[in-house]
């Protein structure tokens, strides 16, 4: 992933939003937020990560796309990630 795309880290959502205000607009979703994926097998849920992704999506408004539960599959994330300016994975 790092060989194909520039990766960066924001220390907080406030800093990320400040950076987003300076970024040029794009036609596609500015943010792709992923949380609480539906794992197969013995892997359990990730408590509160779906809510985290949804709240961040609310901050970005219409320019955000939020994937949770069954929609947060690896295939779906890979398909949509290339069009997003920012990727947020709510994890532990």
C-alpha cells in the first residue's frame, strides 16, 4: 500500500479537519471511514468502532462514505479506497 500511495497520520480529528479545509475539492468521497466489520470465524466485534466511523462521517458530511458491518468487507474497501482522499480505519 505504501509503495503505491502516500500515507499520512493526523494526531486528531481536529487536525484532520483543519487539513481538509486546505485541501482542494474532489468529485469522489473525501473520506472513507471503516468500522465494526463483520468478521468470519471466531473473531469478535470491535465495540464502538462503527459509532466512531459514523461520527467522523458526520463531521465530513456529504463528502464522506462510511462502511460498517457487512459493507466493510475487504473487497468493498479496496474498491472505494482509491477514490477517497482520506482513509480512516476505526480499530483498537
